[in-house]
C-alpha cells in the first residue's frame, strides 16, 4: 500500500500523528489502522466514543456508513497522496457518506476536523508526533 499511509503500514504500533501540511498543525496524534477486511468492516462499531486526539484510518475505502453507531463523527476522504478530497462533519448515526474515487477514509470525533482548520485540497502526512 504505497501511499501517504506508508509509515502507518510499516509500524502500526508506533505513535504517529496526522499533520496538515498547509497549516502545519497536527489534526490528531494517535492513529489506528483498519487495513484488513475484518477491521475495515468493524470500523468504530461497538464503541461509545472516540478521543479527540484519536483517528481511525480505513484503507482502501471510498465510503462509510454509521449504521448502529452511538455517536457522530467527522470524516475525511483522502487520495493516495494524502490530498483531502471531501470532508463530512458531525455525521450522525444511520447515515451513508461516499467519495468513490478516494483511497482512504479518516474518522475522528465530531468537531476535530473543523477545529484543525483542515479543508478539501489540503495535503496530509503521517509522521511521528
């Protein structure tokens, strides 16, 4: 999976941050990978919340659902090079969100993406915190 996610693929246990290159700020400082079929299908189901410094990265993925979820989330769809293609803010349970040409989805607690100033067109990198 050669992409901006390569550091997360190589060392999924290592603490890594998601940084916006335009603003220089860390969007989140803890990344969790969902790169295999079972973890992609499970996603955030069964959880009661997500810490504001934490994100779930699902790849490959061009769409998500929030069926059976218990809390709203922010969702970023990104290209293979880390360019943000689409942002969906405060997606409530029982919704579908799609961006078919995207490579990955990054899910955060509601409000995190807006607070970071991240916008479509920004480039994200994965690096040490």
